[in-house]
């Protein structure tokens, strides 16, 4: 697959560098052309399967890998695990999928992906998600995530009862599951944003979650948050 040379050291205003991993050549090529035309994104390479994605992630050191989950040889779930475990200062992983009810996506989130987008979304929204993940934030769409999680549960049902969350930490997690930001949670609970940040950190640590999205998956699978009912 054609790749570019690894980018030079990026300054604060440098474009977000992106590796696209998808086993469909037409999809991969289309995403490359369309996303490269978006402001603030430089596509540095393409991978046709998970093994190639792992290798190119280590070689090209992109900021973000746009990762399909259903690929031959090594799927996006295993590729996500390997990239995050094997590459120092690894890139962020953004899952891209065609399927709205896909247990593979929730498994990839559990493996450490920072979020997901649907292939049918307008390209500017996918580009915005790439830039958001590159900035260290998670992409969380509560309604889509609820459909995915309840369609095919993860093996995390026992995680929450054993975590020992305090009532306030549970309240924070319930609000995280609605997609609220730290300032929004602080306003809802009448506490400072710094206090919320501390609670969020405690929640992630106690649940063994990679990020906020993974913590929300665990909240749904544990039964703390029930789809269709208020948090």
C-alpha cells in the first residue's frame, strides 16, 4: 500500500496525521481522498488489514488510526490492542463501522479505542471526530452506544459491583453515560470541575477502563445504566 514518509516533528498548529485501516480498497481510497481534503488532516498511509495497521502505526507514527473492525488476518479489535500495547506513545484509535448494532465496536472500545463513527456520516463530521480524538478526547454518542451494547454484551457484567464506586462516583458515571462533559456534570452536581475530574479519574481506575467511553460501556453492561430509563 502507498504510504508517505513519517511526518516531521509536529508543531502545535500542525495537521492531524491519519492512518486509514479498511479491508475494502474502494472504501479506503475514498476515505483517503475525502479526508485529505478536509482542513487540519494529513493522511499518511493506508492499511488493508489489522496486521498491516499495526506495522504502519509503528512505522508512520500517526496521531490517529481510523480503524475498521471487520478485517481479515487480524481484525480491528486485536489490532487496537496490539497498537496500544506495543507502540510507545501510541496513536489514538477511532473505530469506523457500517453497522449500528455491532458487538465488534463495543469490543474495540473495550480494547481502548477512543470512540467510533459510522461510515454513513458526512465526511466533515468524520473529520471532526478524527481531530477530536487526536486532541485526547473521546467520541461518545450515547444513543448509538446503547444500541450497540445491548445488542451484544461484553464480558464486563461483574466489573461494576466489584469496583467499589462511591455513590458520588456512580452519579458521575451515570451522567457520563448521557454524554455530558465535565463542566456539565459539575453544574448538575453543584461541584467544581476539578472535583468532577477527580471523580472521573477514580471511576476509570476502579473500573479498569481505558477511557470514558469504555467506562460507559461497563456502566451499561453492569446494569448501573439501563437503556431507555433516566440515568
